[in-house]
């Protein structure tokens, strides 16, 4: 009997995902993350002390491009913040030419995808996303350089590592958890594109994102009318921080959201005006997926 082979073509085939292991959401694991997070923080002043050609504006452009690639390829949610951690840590120790910044971003996504994906991004596909301005050989060479500068220590702690821990501690209705988690993840991705959060501990970004998501969705904890104050105090205690610092982080995240939404609307208006005559519109929002739905 002749064997029949089924070939499923497509950029990112459907992949079976494991359920989240609730046994990992213990206080022991959380404390281990809190102890380890400072080890993976990049230098906050690398633009002034290390880099000569690269500016914060250039980082934002390449970060936005990296986020778009991860979204279009439906990468695991951890890939983008992890790739940005690699990029910032590399730029903290190695002076880089601005012409090589996109190559560096591609290499960081390449490594993060290998660490987090069942089927990682390929070198060839990443080169296509750069309009073939780089070759697979250059990407592999940059990958080795990143590994060398990071001393092969790729198990970075990111804000997403804390989200499920914080969510498990909140008295939020079960039906609200998925959308709360989704919006907190969106805030984390948004923070990763902005230089103001480079030196912020991942736990602080995660806690600020969680409070901002809860307030933005106007949720109510079961049997608790003064939710926001108690939530802020609870998370601040968990991450061993001052509640005022957490509130400041939350306000910074909300301000970043407003700025991002305003820029997206301006860009959409410009695109609509340019394409009005042809009748072909396109949504080119510079904000992460679903960030415009926060106030539903």
C-alpha cells in the first residue's frame, strides 16, 4: 500500500501548546525570580557611556519592527521582551554601528525564538523581513557575537515571568482572567519598546502593567470596592517595593499608552489621506496588538 504524505504549507503551522503548570506558581519560584532579575538588567545609561551612533529614537524604531515581526509570525508572547532584553544587554557592553542595529535586532529575535518556540524562526525568514538587506551568513555571525557578549546566559527574567504569579494572587473573577492577562501582556510589550523602562526591574514593569490593565478594564475584585489601592499595596509588598514607586510606574505606563494611541491615530489619518483617492486603506498602527481595546 502506497504511503501518502500530507504537506501543510504555511508560515507558522498550528502547534500544540502545553497547559500552564500551576505547580510553578509557588512563592518559592516567585522569590527565585525576584532574586535573579537584577542580574539581567542592562545598563541604563548605555546610550551615553557606550554607544556613539545609536540613539533612543533608533532603538524605538527597531523595537517596533521587531514587535511587528513577532506578531505577524505569531511568536510566543515571551519572544519579543526576551529579544529586547538581549538587545539592550548587548548594547550595554558593545559599541554598535547604526547600520548594524537591524541585524542585531534580527539576531536577538533569532535567539529568543530558539529558546521559546517549538518551531523557531528561520534565518532565511528573518532576512526576508529586513528586505534582504542582510544575509543568513551575517545573521549567524551576529548571533555568535551576541552569545559571546552575553556569555551564553540567555535565561533572562522578563516581566512576563511575573504576570501569572501576580494574576494567581488576585481575587479576580475567573472569567476576567484571560482578558486581564492579555492586556497586561500588551502593556509589557509596549514598555519593551520604550527606553524609559530599560532600567526598570521586570517585576516592577509586570506589577505596573497588571494594575494598569485592571484599572483600564474597570474590573472589580470579588467583595472589594477599594480594589486599586489594595491591589497596588499587595503587589508592591510582593515585589518588595514602595507603593508610590509602583503608582509612578503605572502612571508612566498609562502615559506611554496615551502617547502611542495618539501617534497611531495620527499615522492612520495620514495613511487615510494618502490613500483616499485610491480607496485602499490599511491599518498601520504602531501600537501592539489589542492595545486600542484597553478601555472596553
